[in-house]
C-alpha cells in the first residue's frame, strides 16, 4: 500500500536552529514515524517541486511535562532534516519566515 506525501510530511519544524539551516538549503520537518529516507525524499520532491540531495532522520524522545502535581510524557516523534541539491530552487514556505 503506497502512502501519500501528505501522510509522510506532517509539518515543518520552525525553530531558531532550523531557520538558520534554510540559508544552506537545509529544511526540517516532522515526519511519520514509520517513514524511511527514500519515502521522505520522494514526498518532499512531490510536495514542493524541489530536488533532494540527502535526508537525515532522528527519533526524538518525548519530554517529561508537569502540570501542578500531575506529570506525564509528551509523545515521541520523528524528525527529518532534508538537504536540497545545489541547483534546486528553495521552498517558498520558508522564505517568508525571516
């Protein structure tokens, strides 16, 4: 069963560190936990019309959070850092963030 690109790329990660990577055509996304690097690369190329050079993935553990005397863990998630090729255009969504 094939997955849709929207099911693989869930949302962008917008932090100071991830925004600094956009200068080097490096974009960070929250992706599906069961997605592999090949699926992530194809999904980014399909959604944004760019050429992907490489994909780095990492599993992020959920952090402990407290609310008064109650505590629990936020859910764990998977992060993908996608590097575009030199001749590829940038992703317009991130251009308006600066």
